[in-house]
C-alpha cells in the first residue's frame, strides 16, 4: 500500500511541478515581449516622430539623464516624459536618415516588475529601467551617453 501511495503522491507532485515552469515560461515570454515593445516604441517612435508611440513607452514620471562635462566639471542634464514626447512630436528623430537608424534592443535583466534594457541607437546608447504597472511595461528611467564622433 505505501508503494502505491508513494507513487501516486510522486506522480501528483511531478504534475504540479511541471505545470509551474510552463506558466512561469509563459509569463517570462509575455514580459519579454512587453519590455521589448516598450523599448521599440521608444526608439522607433523617436525616429518616426511618433509621439503616440513615445508616450505609450514612457511612465509619466520618467527621468531621462545624461552626464555632461564642461570645463572639467560634470552635471546631470534632465528631461521628463512631457519634454521627450514634445521633442518626438517636433520630429527631432526624423533628421536621422532611415538607413542610418539603429534600434538594437537588448534585455539585460528582468526581476519581478523591474527590468533593465540597453538600446544601441545611431548616435547614443540608452540604459533603460522599466517597471510593470497596471499590467503594462513602461520606461521610468533612462541614463544615456553619446557615442564619440
């Protein structure tokens, strides 16, 4: 009798454990898709001058920063979501010819409702931090650096 109970229990545990990774894999795939889409809405929206895509990618509390060094002193320049959306709408990214537009997106890490992404664009590199709020991934922080000319 113990052999039968043991086998049955083991079978039930095995079924339960095998179901968990599938659900976790589906969630991870959905998260990766949502993160990648937010990153592409951000960079492709910029190049296209598509303010709706940019707005969809950003959390309203976005902080986009770059370290600027002048005369041997460094400071952080800051841009918020509204400023970036307005700059997109004005067509700032359209000045980059389509053949030169880089939109390389690499997801660096996902943990729970947080993710880090690197975007290699034409003239700069962006490091994005995203948060999943209300079921949607949105960019909350960007630290960026211009490429040397």
